[in-house]
C-alpha cells in the first residue's frame, strides 16, 4: 500500500510532431479571439456586408420586376459602372475598418511580446527566428484576408443564387478579387508587423501604425497636389489597398495606375518585413 | 536653513535639465514634422513645377500647418512632458524634492513649447520663399505659436487628468476642431481653429465633402483672440500645477486611488 | 525632536488596506533602521507616506515635527531611493543628477561639488557621462542612490536598495550606509534579504499584513517571544557531560542528543547564557561551540509571522 | 555534463567570454560573478543562441558548434530574471504553451502543465490570468514553465529576486526538488550569495569574461581553524571592544557579530574572557569561509 506523494512527472519522449509556427499561431489566435474588440468589428462588418447584400438584391428586383421599370431606368443611371461596382465589393469604408482592426490586432502581435519580454523565452525553445516571424505573419496576413473573403464570396454567392450568371456580380469576380484581397492583406500584414516590431507596447504600436498611415497619406496628398498627379498617393498604404481591387477588376480610369501601385506595394512589403526581421533577432534576445 | 528653489528657479532648472532631451530623437522628429511639408513644397517651387506659388503657400499654411501640424506636434510634445515622467515612474523622485511641485508641468512644457515655437518661427519666416506675403508673416507666426501654447496646455491637462488623456485630446483636436466649418457662429468660438484663423486672418480650410453644410465664418478681433489663447494655455498649465500639487501619486507611478 | 513620528497613521487605497493605524517614533540621531516584512505587508505604503508622496488616510505622519506631504521644509531634508529599475530615458546620468540637485536647492559650485562627491561615494565618477539606457541595472541603481545623497539629507529612505546589485556592489553599499549612519544620518532600509538587514541595522521594524508587528533589536525582540524557547546547539567532545550539566537547569524545555553535542531548548535564555558562561569559564564544562539556532533575524521573522499569520 | 575547451565568444569585435576551459558535473551549479562578468553571454552560448568564435564546447553531450544545438534547446529549461510572463493568459495555458513549443504534443503538454503547476504550488489560481499574480506566484509560474518539458538542464536566473523570506525559502526548496525529483542539473545565477550557498553543489565564478574558479563547494572553502564568531547579549561598549585584543585579533565587526582570530583554537578562551570583564556570550561558533570571501578570493579584488 504505497503512498503516492505528489512528484514531478517522468521525463516524456520529446518528438516534435508539429511545427512551432502552428503552435505559436494557434496560441496567438486564441488570445485574439478573447479580445472584446472582436465583437465590435464583427458587428461593423456584419452591417457593411448586409448593406451590400441588400443593394444586390434590390438591384435584382429592379431588373426583374416590370412594375419597377421606371425606377430601373433611374437606377441604371445612378448605379455605378459594372467594373467599379465589382471593385466596390472591397471598398474604402470596409477597408477603413479593416485598417483599424489590423492596427489594433496585428499591431499587438510583436509589440506585446516586447512589452512582456517574451521573446527571449521563445528563443530559448527550439524556435528559430524564421519560425517566430512566420507564425506572426500567418496571423498578420491571415486576419485581413479572412475578413475580406466573405465580402467577396457572399455577394457573389447571393448574386449567383438569385440571378444566375446574369447577376450583378460577375461570375468571375472572385478570380479577380481574391488576388486583390491577398495583395491587400500582404500590405496590411507587413506594415503592421514592421510597426509592431518598432513599438514597445501594443498601445505604442497602434500609435505607430496610425501615425505612419496618416503621415504617408499626408505626404502622398501634398506630393500629388503639387504635381497634380494622383499617382503620388501610392506612397500611402491605404490608397494602395483601395487601388488594387480597382486595378484587378479593370476599372478604366484608376486613380493610381498599375505600375506605381505595384512598385509601392513591393517597396512597402520589403521594407517593413526587413524592419520586423531586424528587430526580432535571437542574439539580442536574452538579457 | 536649507535653500528651497523658487517657482522661477524651478522652471529654469527644469528647462536647463531637460534641454539636452530636445536634441534627441523626439526633438528632431518634431522639427522634422514641422520642416518637411515646407521643404517638399519649396523643392517643387524651385523646380518650377508649381503654377501658382502664392496660393500654394497659403494652402500649405492653412491646410498643412494650422489644421494638421500644430495638433500633431502638440500631441507629440505633450507626451514628452509630465506624462512621460508618470509613465517612467520618475515623477516621485522629483516630488520628494523641495522644489514647488506645481512648477513641474509648466517647466517641462515651456521647454518643448519653445523648441517647437522656434521651428515654427523658422518655417513660417522661410515661407516667403514659396510666395507667402512678407507683411502677413508676423501675424501668421503669432497665430501658430499661440495656438500651440493653448493646445499644448490642454493636451497636458487632459493627459494628467484622464487615464487615456492623450487619446481624448486627439479626439478634441482632430474630430471636434475640424467641425468648425459646420458650427453656427458662437459655437465656432469653442474651437482652436477659430482663434487661429482670427489671428492669422484667413479662411477655415473647407473640405469639399462638407462644403454643402458650411456655415459663415465669424471672426474675433486680433487682440481678443490672442488673449483668449494665452489665457486658455495659462489656465491649463495652472490646473496641471494644482493637479500635481494635490495628486496622491505613489511610487507605482499612477495616481493611487483613495 | 524626532526624525519620524507616526501617530495612528493609516492608509487605505479605496477600500484596500495599505497600512493599519500605526504608531511609532524614531528618535533623532544617526543609525540604520530596517523595515522588514513580506510583500504587501505595508512597507512601501509606509515609505510613501514618510517621503510625502501619499497623505495618510487618518492619523498623523510627522517628519522633523512637520507633515511631509508637499512640504518643502521636510522634503529638503530627506532622500529617497525608490524600489524598481526606474530611470528617465535619454538622460545622461550626471546631467540628471545636476537637475535633481537643482530641484533640492543646490546651485553653482555647491551643486557641482555635491554631484561629484555623490558620484564618488557610489563609485560612478568615471562612468557618469553615460546615458541611463547604456548602463547596467546595477549602475542605474547606484545613480539613483547618488541622487538621494546629493543634498546630504538627514533622513535617507531606501526601498529595496539591494535588488539588482551584484554582491560587490551590495557590500560597497552596506559599507557606505554604515558610514552615513555614523555621520548622524538616519537611514531607513526596507529589504527582503534578512541576512543583509541583520548585518546592517541596529533596529528593525517588522511589518506583517499591513500592521507593525515588532520594533527593536533582534535579541530584544527574540527575548520578548517567550512562547518559543530558544534553541541552542552545544558542540562538545563529551556530549553526555553537556546533557548532565543541562538537565539541572530549571528552565530547560527539551534536549536532543547529537553525536558530538546536544541541542537544548531553554526558556529565560538570559539567565541560561550567564550560567553556561560561568560553567565553561570555571572549567566545569568543556564545549567547542555555542550556536543559538533561532536567535537570528530569520527565525524571529518566521516565528512572528507564523504566530500572527 | 557541460564542458568547454578554450571557448571564446564575441559580440562583433568585443570579446565577451575568453579562454573558457572547464567541465561541470551534474547537480546544482551556482553561477556567480559581478554584473557584466559574462553570465548572460554564457547562458546564451549554452542555449546555442550565440555561436562560439573559437574553441569548442558541449552541453549534455551535444557539441555547441553545429546545428544540433538547436534541438538541444528542447532539453533545456530557462527561467529568465525578469517578469517574462504573458499577462493576458492563465498560468495553466501559458505553461502548456511553452511545453508544446518545447516539442511535447498537445495533450501531454496540458497534463504536464497541471502537474508542474501543482509542483510549483500554484493551485486554483492557475486558471486566472497571470496579471493579478503576486511576485512569488510569478516566480513559481516562471519556474513551472522552465521545467514543464522535464529538461535535463535548467537555467535559473535570479529565481529569488523580489521574494520575501518565506517565498525565498520555498523557492530554494523547489530548486532542490528540481534536482532530486526531476534529476535535472540546475545552473543557478544569483546575486544573493546566501541562496547559492544554501543549495549549490558546485560553483562557477566568472569575472570579466573569464572563469575565476570552479569546482565543488567543499573544495573551494578554506578552513579557518582559529577564527570564531562571537556575539553578546548586550552591545559592547568601546572599552570592552578594545579588550578583545586580549584574546586575539578582531578581524571584523558586523553589527555586533565579532569575527575574532583567537590565539589558540579553544572555544573556552572567550568564555573565560567574557566572564572576567562581565559580559555574556550568546554565540561562539567556529568560523567557516563565507561565500563572499570565496568570491573575493576568486576575483582577487577587494569589494569595498
């Protein structure tokens, strides 16, 4: 009849069966989902999405109901051009909230670890810098992408369900808009990661991101005003995200042409990812 | 008996003590924020690509400096003032010294105010290079500097009273103040923009979007507007002093409740 | 006149108790007083009240017979080293010290001289031109110390000054504090590390759960705790002889034999030590060592907190 | 367990550790040294975060030079000096997370998180967010995360920092248990010599990036046969203090604890002397080498 005193468990066999990237990403996601902020954004997105769906349905009614024929003529005048309409599925109001959300959520990803000084501990586990950054990037890129997805797919599905291939949303719209969403989330993700690594706390990183966006927009505004050429707005990441869906949907006269958009996107992504990399080196980790 | 520094002495000590700080990163960021819009515009003027420089200079002044740069530097420099000491938990170290505690906020505030004012002075003076009319320049400098004085005081006070004071101040300066174009006559007197424009003798910047709702601009006499801005600033700093004087601020940094 | 007087001074943070009404007095003159107690015992509340950062909720705190809250006359005479690694970012240490000295009313030559001497005391003369962020934790702690010494205060308050210092710096600091105490400065030290406090202080104030539990020197306090008999280890070649001698002592509570000695539990230790000394001196008893196991600060601390916890 | 051969580590051009030659046995190793002596560089090197510039070394049989040192980290536990806790997550969840990151699978990590938290003495509080924890509890959580994957080597950096006396005693007991029950070696870096003295089996003293001494505690202690520590019931007057010279030389006086080198190694002498001048002795103990003295000898410079 032994007495089982509480002791430490025996040493387990350690066989890493999972990449640390997934472990860290899941841990961060769980924390993010606990934030009360999420509910607010959920409501906002729901409302914006609902408005868009209602517009599509009304559009369909206008097309099919003969009693509304006169209204239809009027609506045809008011309703935007098809390509612009497709692009507006990812429009600026929705992107504004998305920017706000990534500034809040992604901004905290690295800066929270800096604040609580978690990174030395992370690197004391079998985790390389690549793993660490990848796990953060997975979330930083994934969240904006996942939010944009329903804005593309739901109107498209509704449109197909109610009107078949002749609905207001092109059948091929997702093929154009999903790449736009990917590009948008890459821009958002890399900028927020870079700013987050510069800041010492989540609050400061929110400041960094907002400041960065404001300053670059102001700079872009001044430059485009001076040159009377709107392409200078490509300096502003917000303008970039607004631009991609238009370019890919083939809107004829986009504010910023393709080339400046592509170049500015490339520069932004490289610059901010490089900053994030420099600021999270393992050799600087243990104090 | 030990020597106890007076109010003025304390301000001088703080001014001298923190002086090297303005030559560090934050000081240069402020100078940068102030200089950059001008420098960019100036480059284009030199390149000769600007059709109407005189209009551009006014636009730069009103849309650039009056409505964006001043609030931004007020927010940035206010977070370098007394709230920095609270955040770094070094305020208790100053409060256990005999120097009058109510001189602490303004002592530090004056330093950052002077630093930013110097740069504003330089930049507005230089604006004649991009076509600003020389005779209006003194008015325009006074308008910016006095507004900064009042805004800096207000931001510091809010930062001292509220936990997220700087955020509230941001809301006041960036959401409330631009509404000036939409406000009826007397309500316009509750914004900084109104006094700034009264001093500078200019128009509110009107956003295209809001132009439908725009109200007629009223104006306040120059000397009255100047007095109001100085008084608002002075009152804010005085309230900051009173707050610090009575604040039960423990070693943990934040004000201890109770 | 006394340095510190507390008269039923208490402090609450909202509803939460910081310090129960406490009364004690520290008389004028130099010396080192230790503040002891576990976390949350009320030590730092006391320090904040004494240094004039917080007003007592009720009762009175007097320093040099005046309340300290924002009172320049009192504040000019005290120096505070708060706990924690706090420092102004972006400052050069010597410039910061000059500013702090200025805030204490020093000017001109007197200021430079006091900055230099404070830096010398903490051994940072050659490294004072560094910025705080370029310094190690220990160096910053030394600068915080220098900051408190600038205006040669009559009362020096140190909250956990040894945290973050290496053993070299600890020893240097203790040496320095003892010198200050000799120069008529009253030093108030709070610390977790009992061994150091025991070596340093001539008087301790023991706090527990927001209450002042005991005041005095270790031996005095230990003698007051008659619930716990004093345990002594006597080492001797002939442990039987020790036992035979000890059983005759009327206040002997227990005896435990060991291979080369015995552990005795006795009441009324004052009397016992006298008897033991006479016995050894007269050759009646031969021992190799006498070790009071629980007459140290650690034991006193443990007994007190257990009895009242 | 750990051996270095002529190891040199640099940060850019500055030499942080030079010419390290040593081998350490299993057990609790006290790591001592002033600030800036290279302790944290050593820990970084042992974890494979810094590569040796020259020389070689091995930890737990894994050489430091090659990439194997990466997987080595799953058999090492690290408890940082400062508060490295994820504030908005419960203790249980974060310990499980660290376990998973060390290569445990999810279920294992969760079970072991409970077990090590019991071991560390965090009971119901484990489901609460760490932000409300006291310093003592925080240190325990930090210890728990360092041992959740049953490492073979645990670095504890100032584990008793900020703890009150009771907390320190309990923490040191836990450290001993880590050695005894887990069978792990412990490297204990601390500025508190008392703590190192109480639990360590071996010592490693670093100064200016060099090893000044290493070996078992007993081999480093010197025997001081004629020195005794004396304490008296009442504080001595200066005249009485002066008369200590009659029985030997006074080496030190630490606040009433007199360190005296007697003329003969006989404990009876002080008793006779005390009786003759009318003071009462409370303590007469043979003095043994204290850890701070070992440290001073090793880094061979005076502390004051």
